C-alpha cells in the first residue's frame, strides 16, 4: 500500500502547487449527492482491504476504498453489523464514501448515527501530510473528536485512508407491525412509544400506514406485540432495505421536482403544505415531493427547528444544503483552511462559498 499512498501524495501535491481541484471518489455510488464540483478524480479504490477485525472487541478497521458490501458480509459471518444501516445506493459503495457522505439508515433513530460509530481515522491533508485521529476502541475517543468530524464532510477536509468503526451484534429476532392511521395519529403514537421501553428499531409512515420494526429477544418482542397490537408482518427485510436504498415506490422520481430531506424535531407537527411525504426516524426525518418553492419550505422548516436538504434531483440554481449563518460558515471555512490550505478537495461540494 505504500506505493498507492505515495501516488495519492504526488497527486495532492501537484494539485496544491497548481491550485487545481481534486474530486475524491471511490465507487461513485453517491456522486450525485451534494453540490456539483469539478476537478481531476482522485480514485480511492486501490486503497482497499480490512486491516483489523476483532469481533470480541466490537471494532473493525478498513481502508477507505474497501467495498461496503465486503465489510457487511464479513460482519454477518460473525453475527455482527453496522448498526446505523448505511445506505449503499449501488453495489460499488465504499467505506470511505460511506463516512464522507455521513448517511444513516432506518435504525439511526434508536441505534445512533454513523458519526457515533466512527472510532478513528487516518487521512492525508491538502499538504500531503499523514494525520491520524482517534483509535480503535471507545476509551481512546476523548476531547474534540476530529475523527467524527469527517462524517458528512463530503471529502472537503482531506483524503480518508483508514477508518475504524464500532460494530454491534445483530438482533436475535426481528418482526414488523403495521397500523392504519392518519399522519397526526402516527406522529403522536411514535412520540408516545419513544418514551417507553420498547424494542423498536425503525419506523416508516406513508399513505395512511405506519410500519414499525421490533428487534431483540423473542420474549421482548412477544411483550411488545401484545402491548402495541397492529398487524404482524414478519421480518420485512426487503421493505426496510427498500427504504434504506430508496427503492421504495415513494422514491420514484417526480418530473421537475427535487427529493427534499427534512430534518426536524420528532415532535414537530404535520407539515402544512401540499406534498407527498414519507416519515422515518420517529418523525425526525421526513422526505417530501412538493411544488412549493424551496425557499418557502426552508423558512417553514427552520421555524420548526429543522433544516432542509435537496437530497436528490436537485435544482442547481438553489443550494443543496441549507446555507450556514455567518458564524457557522466562518468556522467551516477555518476548518477547511486548516486541513486543506489550497482548497483542492471537493471544492464547493458542501457550500459554494467554502
């Protein structure tokens, strides 16, 4: 791998000297996500392989170009998983792209976000320097955790090389329950259940139907089923995977519209706009298709304590991510400058002004 790292370093130094941009790319399964950026591709796929895996210590360390499927298959052999259920959006997804995008799947609301499972990273900065943060176990994670800063940074802060992740045991049993109810009733039920000791690991509301997933021991699921009622559907793995990978019929592209991802407090009420929507994470993540102006939707959601992302099929005339206020933008720019002085990595992928 020394040769691969040296090639990375030479490409970075050449771009830095010329002031030209680099686009960090692995399997390109999420190349559509974020603002459009230009530049020569820095391909991470040659930097691949699992470096360390200790099932009893609940961690795995892999190189950034390692296929995500390879990691998940290895964990499954030992009855373990990535508890945040990262979306793949294609068979070519890599571990580095997973961390850079910072996306989590249906289990996020109960198990935690991707960033909560990043134990340590090594990376190459815009000066071709090798940097290492965090470790391989939770006790090494202290203070200002730079490794977790890389989750969702979209590659703007540096080239991820190696990543250590916390892994978790797979549930013994899973089942799903369905309930016919209105959106108002579904949000009320989800917020009520969130305050109870229930083994709920995912939820989805769409078109008058609330579906929840229960994960845990047989006895815990039996008690939960008796308490909640509803129609039992079985494990429904294909359904939850279709949500994670956005293959559910709801995500079929709407001509001329962007798929909007709304991040809101779970207790936020029903949206007062005309839209087609799907609600996950106990009410905290809401997907919508709407003809309403993006600026109006952003203002409404901001007033509710949330923010809006043009997740897919974005209108290029509008920013993909909600613009930062001046104070936060300044922090973002200073971080970018510290890691990437010449501004060569994924220029403008998050914010056009940084």
